[in-house]
C-alpha cells in the first residue's frame, strides 16, 4: 500500500478521491496510446456530457499541473521499478483525448493488483498459442481421418455436355434394347391396360420421380361379329374386304384375323345397294367431271389411296352426295420391293362419319351391295406419363412420345420396338441424373393408348392439359413407329428443328460411312401419321421424328401411310436391333440438346426460308405475298444472328432475357395456325403434304375447291400468318434493343 500512498501524496489530490479521470496534453498522448493498446480488451463507452457536468471539472488546471509535474517526476526511465508495471485494464482515453481513466472502480484510492512481469506474460501467451495450435491440428487430423475412412462415396461431379453425350450414347446398345423388348412379347395383345401398367411400374423402378397413369373412357370403333362384305348383284358373288370369297347367304360367318383386321374404323354402318363409280384418286378435275356428267347421289365411289389425304377426299365426296366408298391400292403405288396391294389393310376415318369419298363416273356400271359390319363400344384407353424434372426451367416441357396400342388383336408387334427404345432412353438419362446431371428443362416421357384408331390417347391428354401445354411445351419428339423398314432413314421435323435434325443425321451418316450400310439423307417437314398430330396440328409445338422406312428416298409420297397394314415384328425387320439402336441414339441426342441448351436450338431463318420455298414456284403467289415473305426472311436472319450471342457466349446469358428469347423462338410456329383447315390437312401451315413439291397445303387443297373464292381465302390466311410471325420476331429483336430498320 506504500505505493498507493506515495502516488497520491500530493495535497492537491487529497480531495479528489471521487475523480476517475485526469486531463492530458496532446504531447503526452503518445504514451497513453501505447497504454490504450495494451488495454484493448477493455472497451468503455464515454459520456462526454456527463464528464463536463462533473463538479470536479473546475480543478482541470490544477489537475493538469499535477499531472505534468508527476509525469516529469516519473519520466526517468533509466531506473524503473522492475516489479511495477502499468496497470493494464485501468487506463484508457476518452474519445476526444481530454480524459484518461485511471481505474474502473469509482473509489479512486482503492486497492489494485500488480500485473505479472512482461517476460512471464509473453511466456504465458506463447504457451497458450502453442496449446491452441496443437489442439487445432489434433482436431484437423481427426476430421481428415474420419472423412478419409468414411464408407460414404463422394458425390460425383456432373459431367460436361460433351462427356454427357458420349456416355449417354455409349449406354444405348442394341443388346440392351433387345433385352427390354423381350418382356413385352409375353404381355397379352388385347390387354392395353396390362401394357400401360407394365410401363408404369418399369418407369417408376428406373427412377422417374413422378409417373402418372391416366385413363379415359372413349368410343372405339371395332369390327363387328360378322365382317363387312361386297355382293355383286349380277353374278351373286360375295367378297370380303381382304379379297377372299364368302357365302352370300351366310350373314354370321366367323371372320379370320386377316378379315378382322381389314375394316374402316368410324365409318357408317349398314347396307347400301348402288352403282360403283370409278373415281381414280379423287382429284379436283375428277370431282368436277363427276359433278357435270352424272348424278352421283347415293352412289358408291371406287377410290385409290394416295395423292391427297383420305379425309380430304372423303369430305368432298360426301359433299357431292356419294353414299359409300370402296378403297383399294394401285399396285403401281406399292414400293418397288414390296407387294402391298394384295394385302389386307384397314383405315380410320376418325373424326369422321359416313364413308364417303370423291367420285368419278366410269364407262361400265356395276351394281353392288355394300355391307359395313363395324360396331361402336365405350372402352378405356390408358396413357403413361413420367417426368424428369429440370432444375433451371422446370416449367418448360420437352415431350417424348411412343405408344403401347395396336390396330387390333394379333397386331401388337408394331408398338414393342418404340416402347423398348423409349425405356432404354429413360434408363440412360436417369443413370446420368443419379451421377449428378441436372437438366435445364423438364422431360415428359409419354406412352399413348388408342393411337391406331385416331390418336385418341394423345388427343384426350392434350385436350385435358391444353392450357398448360400452350405455355410450357417446348418440343415434341416422336417414337411412334421408329422401325417400319430398313431401306431409308427418313427424318421429319418442323422448320424450327430442321437444322438440328439435319446436323444429327449428318453425324449418323458419317458414322455409318465408316461401318457401311448407309441410308441416304432425307429431312423434310411432312405431315406424318401418329400421336405427333395433336402437338403439331393444334398446339404448333415444334416436332421431330427419326424412322427407318421401306420406301426408297427417291420414291414419291403417296399417302400409303394412311393404310394400316399388319406390321412385322421387330425381330423380323431388325433381328440384331441395330436399326433400333441407331434411332434411339439419334433421338437421345435430340432430347439432350432440347433440355440442356441454354438457348433453344431453333432456327427462325429456316421458317422464313421454308415460307419462301413454298411460294417460289406456286402459280397463285402474289407480289404482296412475296414481299411479306422477303421481309420475314430479313427479320428472321437478323434475329438468328442475335441469338448466336447468348448461345455461344455465357456472359450474354442474362436469365430473364434468355427465357424471353426462348419463348419467342418456341412460339414462332404458332403464328402459322389456321382456324379451319381442309379435312386431312394440318392446321399448321408449315407442314407439307408432299416433300417433292413444296407448297402450302391450303393452296393445293383449298377448303372449298369448287368455289371461286376458295383460293382468295387461303391466300389471306397465309399472309396473315406471315405478318404475325414477323411481329413476334420483332419482339425478339427488342430484347437485344436492335432492329433491321436501324441505320446507326
């Protein structure tokens, strides 16, 4: 305590026991700053107003002199007290440097403790540091050892796009597709529900997180208990649709499988006795001639398949008054290496009514009795849809469709190949998803029921989800009937996807050149049968399909696909499943591009070029129409060049702008939908009926061909579609704040 008394022995400080501060000069703040740094652990808040109001403040001058005097007296550093060090926590400076706290306790003259010597403190600090470092290293070693010996496998990094494509294609093999095909053989041909449930369970087991089984009660048109037949009234001979003879007196004959297969679904039923009129293909000139040469009311038209859509010809024959139709195939229209003309076949008139087709009067008139024995019944069709959710844009759907139905009992072989390929693609993409791959968009895998009788399952599902699909569907990839021959690889795509489809087919051709057996290239925007119809025809969703066909590439299209023949099994057509492997790989690559590319691989310039190509040699073209097409091409070329920026440069991919750009690219084809197309013609004007003669279908087959204003209506629809598409393209250009009209 002697130190304490010696420190406060100045009489001037005897009355200042309550003072907790002493005033300092600026010249002495250096030593105080050193002391403050040593006491940094003590963080004090200063109330300057309270300090200035302190009654002891009037002794500032006296305190200052005492402090100066004491400081000088203690400034001799040559002989310091080795046992006395400054009290660390007792000293701090006010914010303005006017006051220095002497001690925390309000009793100024009170006991205080000595701090340990500096050497001892340094030793203690060093010891603590080493101890903490040792503990930290020990804990780090434990953590490293724990994770090094952990049995959990590390999460793999998602593969790059190039690696992903290579691994995806490597995983799709002919042997795997063939193995998936075998279980389908054991499923009953006439049990469509069993097939749907099998696919539902299989897709769920493969890892699709959301698989839905939907069913619809629909009206199906099936063969009756007795087959349809034709009786010649002159000779009393009886023939079945397959060409086999029958007993005209036996109305309850049990039809064979071939006879059951050969019928017209959704035709009118009953018996009609009338004169047969040969109308050839039912062309426009034939219809006009028939109308002027004879009364065709309630007569029976003898009609060839081909050259125009069947429903188109039937609708005008019905309008002209024909009561029935006999369909047949001209042997000259059969593919050169096939003899289809003598085979039984069926057709569907859905949606349709009476089996009426265009007619043309013949020289010899034969009177027959035509009896149609179909019946209608309500049955359930089933669809299976499985979702692989996208990460960035889960509300954008890439639809992939196959089917699991057949024309009739005993003809189920044609659906198995597509279902096996679809299942293999699902197997491969879910495998990549488990490895860490996350697609940008959602993939919806669909297997449709009721396809053969008029695409019933896909139409019902599409109508039910129309509002959602109009805003979310990005593209539709078809596996409807992927291997229906081995002669030609035919690729069909809407104009938006022509470039992507062509690029993938070229790579396939390069691959097959090395291995031989190369099909010729064939890419077009043709109307094709199958479930793709609803998405292309009613929603204008960009579509594509790869398929091997028996028809040679140089042979003209004759609409023989409208005739449904008994399909050969995949084992017969492709015993090694190599063609199935090729189609599956090409389809998988398309799917990967559509779900992964930041900017959709759609090319607006191809739409404009397709429009110009359709008008180039059309005798009905007008200067106004050609000018509109040229303007569309200019705007499309400018937009396509702009889309290359975000497509190739990640720095240009502002998420909101890329999303809006993709919506413009997706919706371009919607501009070409027309409200009421001719029967058998797509609502989407971008699809052609004949790949060899590009022309707008509504110009070649106008809605009312016998009326003078039919062509004018068609021309108005086309020019309105072109103008609508250009306005949408300019909306896309606004995203880049650029326009072909800008001169700066």
